[in-house]
C-alpha cells in the first residue's frame, strides 16, 4: 500500500484509535510484524486487535510504570491493599494478596499478563518485562494487568508493550480450537454402554456424564494442568495441609476436597477444579473423571461429570447443608470445552446425542438440573501430534 504524505497522519491516527500502532520498522516486512500497545492501569483487559493463528510465536517487551496509591486507612480494603510504584513484573505477592482474585497465580501483583481470546475461561499467562510465547490456538490477543477491579479503580500510569510476531504459525485461524467433526470411534453402540449418570455411595443417581475424553492418563492430566485446572485434595487432612502450605508460599488455595461419587461401581479417579480464590468453599467449576472400560482407536475413553457450584442448599437426603450446582449444566460442559480446547491439546471435538439423552433430572442431594442432552467428546493430541 502506498500512502501520500497527506494521508499518513490520518492512517496512524486510525491505528492508535484501534489500540494498536504498527511500528515504522515493520511496514513492508512480511516476515516479522511488530506492534506497540498502551496498557493503561485502569483497564482489566485491552483488545489488541491482533488476530493470531495457532502455532504463532510472539515476543513481548514492556516498559513503563504503574502506581497503586495509598487509600483511606480506616477501611479494611485499604489496609489490605498493596501500595507502591512498579514496572511490568509487578509487585511481590504478599499475604494481603491472598484476599484478592488475580488471573495468574504465579505472577506479581499488577504484572503484565496476556490471553488468547475474549472469554473468561481463556487461560491467562504471565508476560512481565520480557517474554516469548507460543500461541496454542487461533484467536485475538488481549493484554492486561494481574490485578483486581478495585486496584484498577485507583491505579495510575501505563505500560507500553511491544509485540513482535516471530512466526506467523500454520494452525487454524478460527478461535477456540478445532471445529466440531464426527469422531469415527464414538458410535451409538459405545454411547449405549456409558451410564447417563453417576451415583452417591447409597446408589442414589446424581450428576450426568456430560463429557468424554479420548487419551492416555498422561495426556488427560497434561490437558487439565495446561488449562489451569488443579487436582483437588482427597481428604480433609490433606486439605488442611495444602491450605497451610499455600498460605506460607503466598498462593491461592484452590484444592478444597469434593465428595466421592461412583461410576462403573467405583469412585472417581480424579477430581479437578477451576475455582475463585476465597470463594472456593461455595463457588467453583469442578468435575470428576473416571477411566471407562472402553477404548477409542486404541486409547482409553474417560467419562466426566462436570458441574458448577454456585452456593449452598439443603441436602434432601439428611437435611444437612450441601453445595448447590448451577442447574444449567450445559454451561459447565462448555466451560470445560473452552478451557481444554484452548490449550492446543485437543485435535478433534464433537457434540453427540445418545439414544436416551438426559434432559431433566435431580442430583443425589435433590437439586434439579437441565440439559440439551448432548455429550461433549474431546480427542486429545497423542505423542505423534494428532
């Protein structure tokens, strides 16, 4: 594109309004693109308008300063609020930071962070002053700060971030991982063998089986870990020890135990959670995983029951108190879909409807839930990369 001198200022102004300014050195260079983006302190996330393919390689370099001012020390929030001026690596985490929710648990308070995609389940990653990053799946790049909404309300300053596209990538440019396609090994006969629901120790039917995974044990664990899910503690004693150690290490405690449920006449093999710090006791995305007796294309088939705890309610079995799940369980199915597919470790996915779909039912504790009856199937990347 050839621009006249008169057109150049107007073109640059348009790029600034879009939140992205292409550096002069990148114009005409097809091999490497470079962008400069301002990240103000009062923004949670900034859409850079940079669309990326899966497999792209980025280099980030950031400068600038942000300040958290001292507030009214008469309020509890101000007493626990970190103050100071810092660069893109953020402030060291302190015990007060355990009282706040940050997108990246291992990054400094206020540090520069990024994510691919606009959805809340897109996995955020630390950037800091300088970082290289391999893009797992296609999507737009968002940049932000590892801070709470209350931090943003009073923070001042900004970071200037240079984003270099070292490699364009060869993966799909569409966001969120692979499109739904039929998976040959998931037949009606196989679906008929999978129980529609799990049960409690007294064999009361409960949550629905709403996700199937195809992969080895190591591949399943890697996918959950990469997507930011954590294995939950299995006992109260283990939970207490984890909470103490996480506090000493200034980490958020997210691995609170979950109850034991049964499928194929045995307890879950794994429990995983995506939780909100502090609210973990009452609100978290969580799921249970069982290895089934079946295989698909020579690899194990895993069954998942995924639900979202949103509070507490009366346990109709014994009048005690139990977790209340969001009755719209399909939303948790798609939350899991988004988090795992965003890792780049899902090579095929589909939504299938069994011959006897479960659309309305109650949990073992008496809470009602509803679904469209479909089951999400995710095929994980194997050692050969497909």
